[in-house]
């Protein structure tokens, strides 16, 4: 018999429908796993066992009446960037303190509508700013994977490191996440799970704590491509409360997973062979090309010439938008307050006490590039280059149906190996940020292990609002790669 925490999301859904396990049993098993492992992994900031068991009981009642929905009884982790009514929402920052929103984000409300069970709020980099999940005010997350013969702590990637680690360690069947420059795909690759950033506008941003509004997008993390497709089907949809939400029908993403790639044209961008790319990841990329070719796809060499400008462009646009979005956290309207001699002093003391060093760094960068005398030289220029990056992709879609690239330049690195140079840390996003700048969907699929036994991911990029093709290519890679490895630190079977 399959252990409750070893089900895939699709497998658990089928087992619940057949009454082989109850939602309460499934939820209890996951809560027990969280209680056992979270003190070590720190994947959750807040665990909500009472609420989860109440939701599970309601799910069992619905299933008994034959009223199950897409996610009835499925235990999920919710990234602590999504507002959850009456449940502490911190964005992993001291400045929000014990903030309990009086409302639910659109994404989480849709998951609840479809019967999901929320186990708790997953850890992240503070305000989603980071690539290693070390900037959280509640402590870093430990990657459940270990190098062979080495027990040193590895980072899970960021900012959705808690979501990815929870799924990999069997502490949830799936998780919500957000992606501003790779924050779904990079931790998914580091933790050996699947993650997709959908097209900008596919999922509502209402009720998600903002980092960079023109780049942020919600998406799922799960153990299989099909599981991600099921979750995205519930998370996506038009929302009049979000002015950037796209009024488009939500396709049957899960049906696309088994579609195959025969006849598809897969682009291979020459600019993604960058300095610092691991030889093992380069070899896996070539293996992925061979797999898709054997499955009936045609490989097409393409050029995305402005890719080399993506990192500096992103690290001007994102901090600029962050400096504006985070101005509201001032000790008056939200979170902690440090008393001061006057209002200016109160602002300064509250923000100094509430924000960590990485958030402070990005606010300062963003304020600088938006300041008088520098706005045109930096921010306006970055937006112009962003338009050129998008144009590269628009032209590529005339030649190809999807694009295959590495997800990250290296495997997960050690917490004690973190570079002191923040610019070097930013290079972890080199393969993922273009999708955010262009607003297109991107998915990371685990496809192999490096020589030290760590997971490596391949990335599939697709046309705007063509997640179905991304799922089809991802499903094909998943089937051929046959990735079944599991981390050494996980819930006991």
C-alpha cells in the first residue's frame, strides 16, 4: 500500500475518490510529517493543524455525498506571500509582524473553492527577494537533498524555497508559489520537483504581497507535471479585482500533459550557453534535445540576441517596482512600529528594524534608479531593453512552438558556500528572468542527477497563454527521463 505522503497529487485524488483513504487520514499523515521534519527543514513558517483537519473533515463529508471537486481533500502548502483570511501572513519579514489579513487572495480562495486543505504557510526569501531562501526573517530553509557522502546543508533555491522543499520532502502534495525572476523554477530545479510560472495575467495577483508588480506571477509547485497542471487549473482564471488579470478561458491543462511532442518545433537558443554553466547541466541539456528529437520533435537553432542584457534589465526594473510597492510598510499602516521623536524618525526606525539587508539593498537600488537625474538613464532605458527582449521571443515564435533551456546554471549549493557578492548570487536567475521580462510561461522539470546525486532541471518556455504546449513538452521529458530519485530527508514511508 502506498504511504499517504508518497502519493502524487493525482494519485491521492484517485485514492480519495475510490475511498481507499480519507481526507482526514491523508491530512493527518502530512501534519505528522510536518511535525517531524519541519523543525529541521524550516519549510513552514506557520502550521495550521486545526484548520487543516476541519477542512479535511469537510472534504470527507463532500466526498461521501459525491460532491468532490478538483482538489477535495488534497493537502497543500501555501507560500507565505498569499493573504489567507485570519491566518498570519508575514512575507517572511519582521515588518509585517503578526499581520492576519481580513480577506483571502484570489488564488487561495479558488483552491479552497475546489476543496483543497491548507496545511500552513511556506517559508520564502523576505518579500520574495532572493535565490537561496536565506533572507527570511524566520531563518533559512534546508534543502531535503544531500550530496553523496556529504551532510552539509544545501539551499533549496528562492524565493519559493519553502514551497519546493515541502513538496520534495513529502510535507505537502503540492504548493502555491510566486515567480518574479525565477522564484518557482529555480527552487523546483534545486529540489527535484516540477514548477511552472504561467503567462503574466493567467493567475490573479489580488491578495499576493507585491514585490515587482509587472513581473510577479503565481504558479504551482508539485511532484509531477500532471500535478502542476491540476493545480494550475484551479489557480488560474480571470479576476476583476486585478487589472492585469487576463480575461481568457482556462484550458484543460492536465489533458495536454499526455499530448506528446510529435511535429513540434523546439527552439535551442545559442545565447543560453553562458560562462559558468555546469558541464553536467550542459550535458543534460543536450540529452533533453536528443529525447525530444527521438519523440518526434524538430530542433531549431534560434537566437535571442538581447538575452545578455536580461540580468541588468531585471535588476533595475524589479528593485524600482519594489521600492514603490514597499513604501507602504512604514510602521503606521502595516506591521511593527518603532516609536520615534517625530514621524520621519518613526518611519526610519520602523523600516530599519523591519526590513532585512537584502530587501534594504533592493529598495535603495530601486529608489536610486527612480530618482531625479537617473530615471531616464536607468529605468527608462531598462524598459526599452525589456521591450527588445520581448521582441526576440515574439520573432522566435514564428519559427518554433516551444524553447528548451537549462533551468539553472548549477545544482543546489551549500548554505556555507553562499557568495558574499550579491551580484554573483543574482546570476542564479540567468536562465529564468527572460520569461518574466517577456511575460511568457516557463516550467522546470527534473530530468537527471549530477555526479554528487543532486537533481538538475530542464526549462521549457512557451508562447504567451500557451501553457498547454509547455505541459506537453514537460510531460514528454518527464516520461522519457524517468526521474524517480527522492531526497534523503523526507517523510517516512
